[in-house]
C-alpha cells in the first residue's frame, strides 16, 4: 500500500489528497445495474426501523424492517449478471439488526413493567418511621422528609416502622408493619 491511496473493503481506492476522487467512484457505481425494487425495500426497512424508534409497536415495525431488508438485499442485483450481494453479509447484518431490535424492545418492556420509583406512586409500599404517636394522625419520616400520616386501624408508637399504603396530596395513609 502506498502513501497516495488506501484500500477500502468495497473494492475501490480512495485518494487521500483528492476528495473529488470519491465522487468519481460514486459515478462508477452508476454502472452497476441495481434493481430499484430492492433499493426501495431497503429504504423501506430503514424507514420502519426509524418508525420503531419513535412509536410503540412492540417490534412489529422492526420485524417488517428485517423482512424488507432481507428481501431487498436478495433482489438488489438480481438482474445484473455476475453481481450479487454476499448472502453471509445479508445474514450477518440482519442478525445484528435483529439482536439490537430485540435488546431495545426487551429493555423498553422491562422498563414499563418496573415499579414507579418517583412521585407519589413511588412511595407506596415503602417503609416510614413514626416520629410522633399515630392515633390515628401523627408525623412520620419517609424518604428523609417529615409527613403527616394517618394510620389505618390501630395505634402506632414513636420509632415504630409503618408501610405507606396511599399518598393523598401531602398526607400519607399507613399501616403497621407486620412482625415477620
């Protein structure tokens, strides 16, 4: 390999000193007779992948994009004698995109199933400590803050642990923590 050009895996060389050499190579690619239906299917696949990112289709757009990518790649040079897309390359790219899509969709579904961690919904089920007697209303320490709380059934002494059952504006509903 000399200092003037470097080899690229697509089978052509790029001149380091002349960016216009790239445009010449693109012009030479026009002599390959690609089937426009294959190009359209590959562009459709890209569009479906982008649509999957912006909408919640639970993998339907990704599945359609993978099918469109495979079919488009297979028929891309079907009318050009002696030119074809390597099937191993098609399988590898498709497997990589499918694995990425499955990973992302799985992460989205796991995130939606996870319990709320912030806001009033995130406090329900957490422990708090009574600071004053709750008979039925008093003060508890929850998440590092003092809250007014009402106990549901019974009386709570100071320093006892309670479980938050409901958040009503700035008041908590709590129950006594059962001894296990």
